[in-house]
């Protein structure tokens, strides 16, 4: 069974609290990513949060925040992480349980990478299908239709 370190991306684009939402959005566009870890300004390996493309829309633009709005206004601070030695199947279970598609990988308090649902699917290393994890991540209650 492979571990997270065998599948994760190690060259992560990051932002700090000194950046604004426009800069985060440009970084996402330039690198075709939808997730950016937020790290300490003085320690680029200390994870303090994350921003997703959805955060930019829901917490930023939908609330009419300007592009100069601080990263801290839209980032998520309660971040689920895994270590690089976590089993890939366990990482898929964590993603499904928390309904998230990406996990920062942190060893000894330092950001060392990010593993995504796509990484798990490409690695084909888990006992459970990545499609199964995706379906659990994407589960929503069906709305009741009013008549």
C-alpha cells in the first residue's frame, strides 16, 4: 500500500497574510489550481490556512469584497491535514469523511505537499476506488420539491 508521500504534489504554490484575494486568484489562474495553502509570512513552511476557488467566490466576490481584500477575510483556518506517511487509503477516507478534495501534507509542523483526490485516482493505490471517495465527498441531500 502506498503512502501519501508517494502520490502528493511537493511543489506547492502558497500565499501569506500579506497577499490579497486578487493575488490568490491570479496564482490559481496562472497555475491552473483551485487550492492554495496560506503560510506564515516569516516561515513559508508553517501552514495557517487555505483558500479554495470556492472560498474566493463565496466569501469574497459574493460578499462584494474587493480584490484588495486580505487573504485572511476569505481563507479557511480549520484545516484537515495528513502526514506524508499516512496510508493513501486513509487519506481517501479522511477526504470522504470531511467532504474535501485536497489535503495539505504536514510533517513536524511544516507544509511538505498537498494530496488531491486526483492524485489518489492517478495512483490507483487505494483499496477503495477514488470514484467512491468522490461520490461520498459530493453527496448532498436531495431537496424536497414544493408543490
